[in-house]
C-alpha cells in the first residue's frame, strides 16, 4: 500500500482503482491541494464520514458509517466543491466492445470510445476510453482538473489495451487531452483524443467533448434513392472544393458551414453539378496541408464551425439534390507531438521500422494496416462519416502509396512482403474490407480511389478478386490530355495519340475524369494558363478541352475556379477570383460548364454507357494532320446517339464530311465556339441535313463547318 501511494501521488500508478474509491467501508480519494474531504450520501446529503489526509501528496482516506452511493465534499482553499467520485463506478466498457475492438471489427467505435457524454448509474458525466496498450499510466486532463495528470488516472482493461474512466459533471464543449506515461516511465507530450468527435480551433490542439444530441435528419428520400444517382449509367459531375477558400467575406475570414451552405449549395445546384467533393475536412493541424495531413479522423475541422453545422450542410445539400463526397486519407498521418505518432511511447498506429512506417515524400507516418486495432480504427472512421453524417461517398487519397511497399523508395530502402513481392498485402486486405463494409452497411454510398498506377481490378468486385471501389480517378487520361492540350496546335499532330489513348483502356475500370486541385498548385499554374496561343486561343482551347472532357466516357470532376477560367494558380489562403465574372470571356466559360452539365445530364447518350464500350464508337480517330476527332456516344437502344466533333486547331474546316448512322436533320445542340461562351459564333446554323454520300461505314453523311478550336455536339432531330 505504501509503495502504491507513492506511485499514485507521483502520477506513476497504472491501476488507480486498486487504491482509490470504495474498499469495503473505507473510501480513498486523491485531491492534491485540498484542505479536507467529507463523504455525503448521494441521495440525502447525510454526512457519512470525514476523510483524513494520509499522504502529503493529497491522498485522503477514511471509513464511512454505511456503504451507499456517495458524493465528495472537497474543501479547497477559497471554495467548497461537491462532486461524484469517478472511482466509485464499476467497469464501463462491455466485453463485446473490447472483443470487437481487438478484432478490428468495431465499426461503431465513435459511439463507444473517445469522450462520450452520458449518464452512468443515473449520474451525468463523460465516459472516456482510449487505446494505449504500452502506457504505464493514462490520465484525462483539462481545465476541470487544472491539467493535472494526477487527478484523473484511468482504469486499464489489459485484455484489450484500453483505458477507461467516467468523470461525473463534465459537459459537452469542455476541452480535454490525455496524459500518458510511456513504457520507459517518461511522461509524454499531452495527446489529443484519436476518437475525438470535436476539437478546439487550430492552432489549439485539444479535443472537445461533443454534443451527443442526435441530428434531426430530413433526407430520408435522398438516402433511399441515392444508389441510382451513383450507378455506372447515371450522370455524375463533381465540383471539388476547398472549404476554406471557395468564398470569403469582406473580412477575409472563411465561412462556417451554415454561411457556406447559403452560397455553395445553390451555386453547385445552379451550375448543374450533381455532387460537391470537399478536400479533407477532418481536423488537421497545418492548414497548408489542405487537410491531407489529418489527425482528427472523426472530427470535422473546427475551422468551419461545429459538427452539427456540418450535418446541417449535408442535410441542406441533399434537400437541393446535391450529393456530398469527402476526400479521406487513410494512408498516412503527420508526426505532430499531440497526435498519433508514437502515441503511447511506442510505434502504435505506425510501423516501427521507417522503411515501412515513414513516408519521406510527405514527412508523415504510415499506418500499420496489419494491426487489427489500427485497421479497425480506420474502418470505424470511414463508417462514421458515411453513417453519422450521411456523406454519400469517400474519395480515398494516395491509394498507390498504400498498395506498393516500394512506393517512392529506392532499392534497399523497403521491405518485401511475405512472398518477396512489392505489393502491400495488408493494405490490399484493408481496402477490400473497407469496400465490403461500405457495401454492407451504407447502401448507395460510394468509395472512389485516387490510384495512379495500372493496378488491376481497382473497381472490380472483391468477390471477383478486385479491390471493390465504385470508381477510380483516371489519372492517365488527365496527364495525357493535359500534355496534348498544352502543345501549340501546330505540333499537336505529333501528339495525336495522347488524346485517343484513353479510349484503349476506358472500360478497364469505372472511371472518373479528374481535373483536380493537384493540377493548379506547386507552380503548375492554372488550366487557362496551360493553354497555348494568344488570349483568344487560350480561352478557345480551354472551352474545347472542357467540351472534349464532358463528351468523353467517364464521370466528371473539376476543381473550383475551373469554371471561371481562373488565370492564376490556386491560393488556399485566399478565395477564387469571383470578380472575373465581370469579364464576358470568363462568364462565357462559366456558362459553358453550366450547359455541358445540362447536356451531360439530359442526353442519355452522354452518360448511360459511360462504363461500357457499347457507349462509344470512333468515327474519325486518325486525322492527325488536321487534329480532328469525331465519335459517337450511344445510350440505350431507344436513345438517339450524339455525334461529337473536335477541331483542335485554330484553323476552321469547311465541308468536313462525317458519316452518321441516321439520315435526316442533325441538330447542333452544343458548340463551344458559341457567342454565349465567348466564341466567334461560327457553326452550322443550328442544324445540318444528311446527304446520301457514304462515309465512315455509313450510307449517309454530314458536311460540317468545324469552328476553330471548338467541339460540336450534334443529335438527330426527332
């Protein structure tokens, strides 16, 4: 007992319940700095006995007249406090919770671990639970105990490496951290809660106790019907947004979720996008990481308000017919002292060997996917955003870095898998488990891979040997077509294959065509800035490229500002330049994106067979000399086809003959050279009649005028 008291008051005891709380008719409590402690009956307030200080470090003990639920009256210098005794409560977590956690199969960790505001034995307070198997001692600290780690040490549930404690009287909104003593006996820097559901506003790093009140969702109809919106035959056009820099008011401050909803949701809906995709909004310490180095995997960043505010945003988006996708980063995490890195004094969430556990490109730690508890932590985080916040999809960042053990590593600086190969078998298993769980638990939700290699079967079903993603970003298409469009038109004939090559593999996966934020940072400039030629040609090139993208097989994604023809690189500390819309040329590009979205949604031929080779047919793919491309997009048997013609030189083409499958009049339903878009308004007068001149394998053909640097979409008139 003497040794235990010394360890307790020194903050080194790993089993505080062995000393503190009720032990028969004796009660012990540690209250450093208190002048005296009295025990009261919880219900009646009857004095049951006084406690005497038995150690100068603040340990009090004494016998009570009878054993009933009790409270403590603590006489502090200058005040008197009445409180429940945290050490009077029994075990908190059930054996099933601990078993599922240890197996990595506790998908509802957010409801059990971390800080849960609740009542225990009729007493209101907060239950804390933390995984730290190698710590000698763990305490909850906050302003409620003067950040003193001696005051609230936790109980160890050794069978699962979990620590728990119920602290009566704490309320939602209060800040807290954990103080851990590592296996070497040293006290670690205070740690934020890995399962925190709310956080302080950065640069502050403490966790906050979240409000447990359920959100009053009104999106039942949306949730029931969203699977059809995500199907391969549905139009999906995604607007990628950095929440902190899409719009700022006159003060320069980023808006909270409610103010962002007031502007962003009507804008996305009005522009015809089907979804908004946010760069990571999970809490992250460094704003310059844009969220891609998160530590609060269960907490929406306090930069934009409360978790309830984010729930309101999603509910309002669904009411407007707009889906919400979040970028999600399960590949790596930053090494900030208050975070996951060496969490209990050991490599807990990451690999110990830097050849497996440290990412040199990003100076981050790599999750240990082979550890049940780590895998379960990430799976539970994914389920939390999809189930708790009704998010419609997750875009998994940096999948390639997860799949390969030698990713961005020279020979000799990586460890082969158990078969001697470079594949990260544990990460593969994790991704398959993730996609299986989402399919089982979150009907209609999608998981999208940012995967930049030729890994086979990214969107193939898990039961067929694939990874199970719903869609994959087509990084190859993006790189090839951007390289092509950056060429001076006089040289494009030498790069013709870069625009056609994507059709060789367009149906090997279910693809999203991305023009993401990655293309407008780190000196890459803007999309408009990549275009060659004078100002007129730059805008015409941009309009033609967008027309090609929207008529190419695959779902669509563009980064905010693309629709404004932003001339400068994105700045995450500013806002996109809305004043550009005072210029007719920029306003024209915005109108074009609106009309492309409208055509994409309303014309089945442009989306119904996005993921099927039957939805595409080349008519002209080999006219490299004139940089002309023509193809048919085809929907179902009863859907009229759409003819797409691209002239990617600044030279118009007269009487350009193209075979078509149906005779009669073909209407020009979209022309990127239209006056409304800032073009020359040259074209085909709205419609063209076929002639009985065989061409390209068809009995009839159209003689077209092809405007310079333009894309035409024509359809047979009914």
